[in-house]
């Protein structure tokens, strides 16, 4: 096994440094947006020098992209798993399909509640819809399409009636982001906010896809 050169970082050290840079940058971009954040601020927040930030992520635009890629990878992992379980449930009938959709939304809500910087990062980007619009295509559209295709498959299987799945997906995503904002600003009980929102989103799905609407 070749010896490591003096001063050359180990692979795990490199990975940990990049993660520290991305975590710090994600927080700063979520708080202040793209224009108001500099690489030196990211470096200070990550506890490294600015050359290290540039080494791991390149330009500020590349760093911004990497922050979205990072949260997308984590989100895709949980959403794809829940969507696969929901697709498997289609063969078990409408009730099982609706329960699986409840579970899918719950997984998404859990993810954003645990990582509220994801909501803040996207809301900052959406304040200027024509800037960095390519980020939506790479890091939002694939998951929107995944769930829209699931709803279309459920409709084709006769488990529900859904003429505009893309609108339903977009509406649910915005509702969950709104919930995360409300949770951060809540003066009352976070547990109550979480409970009431879960109840709402389940009723929303039941209203769309329950027996009375089919």
C-alpha cells in the first residue's frame, strides 16, 4: 500500500471537508440567497480557508449548484423508496393505494421537517424565478415527475381518478413547504402544528381520492 505524502489529505478527510463546506454554504444560501453570500463567509462558517472551498466546489455558482445537488440526493433517496412502496400497493386495491399515498406524503413531510434548510434554500431561489432556473430542472422536476407518474399509474389501475397529476404534485409540494415555514414561525406548539398539518394533508388526499370522489 503506497504511503500517503506529507500534507496530502486522506480520502475520508477530503469527504468530511467537502461536507462541512456544503453544509455551511447551504445554511448561508438558505438564510440570505445567492447574491448576499461570499466564498470567504462560507470558508469562515466551515472553519477552512477560501482556497479549500474553491478546491472542493469551484466557483460560487458551482458551490450553489452543489448545495442543491446535496439536498436533492437526500430527498430522492427517501421519496424514491416511498414511491416504490406506493407503486407496489396499487395491485392491492384503492384503499391500499390511498394509504400508500398517505405514507408517501408523510415521508416527504418528515424529510422537510428534519431539514428545514431545504425549504429555505428553495424559497430563496424561487424569489427570482428566472435566475438559476436550471436548478429546478435538475433537482426538483425529476421528483415531481416521479410522483406524477405514480398518480397516473394509479389512475390507470383504477385506484383513483387523477386528471392533472402534475398540478396535484405541485400543490402538495407548496403546501408542505408552507407548513415548514409555519412550523419555524409558530408561537404555539410545534407538536400541534405537525399533528394538524398531517391531518389536513391526509384529508386533502382522501377528498381527492376517497370513495366519495371516485
